[in-house]
């Protein structure tokens, strides 16, 4: 019972601490945006490499006369997101 009470108390305390975090600075927001873009690009590259591997295995087991597997589409080169410039007042 004591463990449940301690866990509940810690959960509520940590939730209130995380809820009070300040908003990100513009520099931190740009870094987060860049990291998100790199992660998304890495996912597209990974999907392309997986497609190539699947096609390579499918070609080994393909019966002559059956259609070849669909071609993989290579992702475009990575382009960093541009920062939006605030409008001048």
C-alpha cells in the first residue's frame, strides 16, 4: 500500500513539474525543427533501403514470367527547413 501511495505522489509531483515548463526559445525551437526534419528524412531513407532489400530478395525467388517487383523511389537530398522570418512592425 505504501508503494502505491508513494508512486501516486511521485506521479502527481512530476506531472505538475512538467506542466510548468516554459515555452521554447526561438533557437531551441529551430533546433527542434531541424532535429524533427532530420528524423523524418532518416525514416524516408530507411524505407527506401528496406524497399531495395525486399526487391533484392523478391528477385531471387521470382519465377520467370512473373512481373518484377515495384521500383523503389529514392528520397530527394536532405534540405534543412528554413526559419520563418518574423514580419517587421
